[in-house]
C-alpha cells in the first residue's frame, strides 16, 4: 500500500509500505476513507522532536472495516468507523472513568501510521465506533475531525469545566483551538474569547461560536482578557499550543477558582509552583481521551448539528502529502486532509 | 498588649505591642482566646523566607469581639468568633464562587500578627463567623484549628475532589496533612492512606480516619501507593508540604483523571509540563479559601462530630512562644497552641 514516511525534518515522502494484516484476534483492518496531518506532526517536521530513522506518520483516521480478528464483536466488515488516536480496551478501570487515553492497555495509533491506504487498529472493540450506515461524502471531514482535533478540543473544554454562563478564553487558533471554541459553544458557554491574529482563523472562530476576538498575546493578551472580564479573568481557559508562553498566558488569564484545560503537547514547559499556588486555578491536560466523547460527537456530526470538518482548508490526494505538511508548516493551511 | 515579634531567623520574642484599634468602620477588635504557630511560620524561622526587620507574627485566631466599627452588622461585642487567615468581603464575585482567599479586597491577617492579646480584623462582616454562645473551654482548640489548618486540609481535600468510594493519599504529616485525613474521612473517602514515618503522627492519622500508613517517600512512596491501588494510583492526593519532592510524589501517586489538591506553600517548586501532560491529573492548590467552609466546620466542631483540636500537642502561655516555635522546628510538637 501507499503511505507517508518521514525520513528527516522537512522530508516527508509517500512510499510503498507493507499492507497491514490481522495480528491479534482483537485487531481490525480499515480501508481508510480519509486521514490528515496533525499539528503534532509538525514537531518532528520542524526538527523540534527527533526523527529516529524513517517513520510512518499519522494517527487520525476514518474508514471502512476490511477485516476483523476472531474476537471482534462490535464492528464488522463494510462498516464505517471512527477511532481515537489511542487504541484502548474501553473496559479497564481507567477507561471506565473516561480516561481511555491512559487505558492500561493503550497503544498509540501513531506507531501504525494512519497516513496510508490501510490501517491496523488493535483493541478494535474498545477503540472503534461505527455509524449505522456509511455516511455521505460531505460528512467525511467532520467524522475525521472527531478522531483527534474535535475530540481534543472537546476534552480541553471539559477539562476546563466549560459550562452554561461561563466565559471561556481559547489560547491557540490551530484546528484544536478552533474546535475548542466549537466545543465551548456546544457545552453552553456564555462568552467565548478566541485569541487569534489571523483573519481567516478569526472568521472560523466566529463561525464556531466565538463572541470576542483578542489579538494580543502574552502579558498584553492576559491584560486584555482581564479587561473583558471585570478584571478577574475567564472562568475556563483552553490551551491548545504547548509552549511556555501559551501555558503562562492560559494560567494568568484564568480567574481564581477557574480552570485551565491544556492539550498542546508541552514542549520545554514548566509551571512555576508559586504561579500555580497563587492563581488558585485548577489545571488539567494531557493526551485527550477522545474515545469518551466519540459516540456523542458522532451523533452531533451525523445529525448535522456541528460541522467541525470546516477546519480542513486543504484537501489533497495522499500522494501530495509533502505539500500538505508544507502548507501547515508555513501556516498557509489550518489542517490538511489527505485522501488515500 | 503583649505580642510575638520575629526579629530574625530563630529569634522570636514576646514584646509589648501597640493595642489595635478600630481604623475603618468595617473593622472589629477581638480579645483573643487562643492563637497558634503555623507550619508556614517556620519558613522565616528557619531562614528560608527572609525576615524583613521585626515582624509581628501569627494569622490564626479565635476570640471574643471587643469592639466593632459602625458598619459591622453580623457580629457584636461579647460574641465568640472564628475567622480565616485572609480577611475577605465575602460579597465579591470571587468570594461568591467560594474563593474568599482571592477576594478582590482580601487582606492577609498575618500582617496584623494574631500571636497577641488583641487583634484587629478588617472586613469583619465578611471574615468572621460567630457561634451562638461562647463555647466551653475544651472546644477552643478545635475552633482555633478551623481558622487555618482544618480549613486548609478541608480545602485541599475539596480541591482533590475527595468523595465517597475514593482512595485518598495524603503527603505530609503536619497538622494540615493530618486534618486532610480528617476531612477526607468526613467527605466520605473509602480508603485513606497517610504518608508518615513518625509514630505519634501515624497514630493521630489513624484516629482521624486513615486506613493505611505508608512510610516510604519519593519514588518508593509512589511505588507503594501504586501497589495499594491496583497499580493505578490514588483517586485524590492531598499535598501538604510544599517541596519539589512532595509535589512530584503527589502528582505521580495519582491515577490518570485523578486530582491533586496542594496547600503546602510551594518553595522552589516547578511542575514539569510533560509530567503534568502525561499524568492527566487535575491539579489545584493555593491559599485555602477557609471562609467557604467555616460555617460547616464550626457546626461539626460545636456538635462534637470532629475533634481537630487534637493536632495541638503543645499548649503554652503566649509568653512562652519562643519555646513553641522551637518545639515545632525540632518536630517535637505537631502544633503549638498559645494562650494570651
């Protein structure tokens, strides 16, 4: 099959890779309908994370079940499915508490490389959620978004305890931040402040439900959020970048007793104890437990309540993956969808 | 009046200080029934925090109202009252959300020095909670504990989202940690693991409701907590020390999706972003909003449901404050009560 392989920073190629096959009785093989490039794929692409030899890429996926192992009971060949970027058994104590991304048997899907024609999914019963019918083509991007960026934005909003009557600020205007805006809207936030200085992203933020845009960053951004919130800060702040500046911006934009939900993969970040202490802010983040939210999100997509697929502003054949990476790296595209 | 003044690390004296008087119409003056030495008073005593010239000491207090300003309506002369170590208006948006320690008009009570015969309390209506009658002498230590250590342990347990069915671990066997155990018990925890290597403190922990004692610290302590919790970690961890080691011990003793409530005043602590990210633990701490809990705690004390005053294992006249500090510094005493 064809699949994306990263050889070195900036060097992404579409090559022949071995077809995946059932290895365990709990596996499923998917023929992928669509896959995409993640903001986190840019860390190795930019050389911030090390590239250890040629690596298959991608961890977001939707597709049709091609084959299942003998123990798989909840999905069957021909069915359209969405899965999270962590495979999980969905039965252990941690899964049952809603933290499938920390399942005691979790496996990162990135190791299998979903930017490809086919994908092996372990723990298929716990990981995959099917739709009643194969959805129409125009819904594919939204289902694909559910696999990571929508689920991650939703997790961040939940970690930030977004709810009715609250003011929410969103740090980061990538796909996850923008879908954090959408999640905040769905979860009933009264006011949603998107922090962005890019006009096209501001526009999408408004479309997803942002009521205010703040273009300032760092201390100026914090001051602006306070101005908009009686000097107190937002109740809930979603952090979707992962740098020291963005984390401090999130922490100090939150009122005492408020919440930060952070999902940017933290790079060289450290939270000063004194800032945490005096802020009185509740902070939770990490790899999103997308699986917790998948059934609900897929319902909202299926009945066209939400349209998270709008974050894909570049749609390319898989073979043009290199251009898809480049466009995101240069911020010409918010998110690239790849069609195998 | 007589009052404690710290001149330098290790140098605590009881001296004549000026009698406090009503300065604002919202003030009250208390004749103190009891006061005490806090673990946080040991930071300057040990020279970790700087001592800027002679400083009146103390921020915990119970007493009888001596006089009130013209605008005070909720407490009156002759009434026995307890207050938090932060004065707060209890009416602003932050107070109403339960974070009186971050009240927009807050004043730290430490600046007035409660280790004395009399004390001025600003924002008396918002800060003080009275009892229906002057309580019997044997209840005084417990009411005094409510002023800080009990309220702080309770805040930590609440921040750690302690509740029925949960396993709680407590890092720190000082008065706050021990009363965190008591709080966890009252809040319905199923299992409470106290981390302590001091026999007398272990005994008090058990008396307050600890079901297990772990004597190991650091990585060994974390491993022991995991052993006791199916390899997952506790649902809720109370951190009541404030060092890097204790914070990391708390974070890594908590299961994914669990909670850390930290109330040790953080000294040179920084939380690595990657540890926070991969832990998926929700962390909240800071100066406890004791005022939120005071009415409930005072009720539990008044009807003798709880006996937090047991943490005072040294009871001295105010004039012997220096010995009170020494005993705590040398860990001969858990907490020293001082009688003016």
